[in-house]
C-alpha cells in the first residue's frame, strides 16, 4: 500500500483522489499511520460503458483467428 505524508496529502488531495488505485493509500503523520484512504466501491451498472473511447478493438472481435473446415 502506498504511503503519503499528511502534509503532501493536503497539498495534492484532488490529484491523489483522481489517481487512487484499488489498494488505496496510507496517510501518515511524522511517519506514523493515521488514516487509510480506500476507493468507494462502484456498482456494476456504473462500469457499463466506462471504457468507451478509451480502448480500441483491433481485428475481428468474434474470431479466434484460426481457420478451420468442418468435414462431415
């Protein structure tokens, strides 16, 4: 888990919140842990479409890329 000093957290709070990973961060004061910040759980419905415009499909998404013939 990433550690961050309370003073640095205060200075960069919004940026830290924007880049918070699943493990969260441990906020320290004089090197001693005082708080742990974890991301809020998101409902599955919120995730639908969340990657739109962020990924690109290359090739035929429905194909394995292997050609075969069924002989019957």
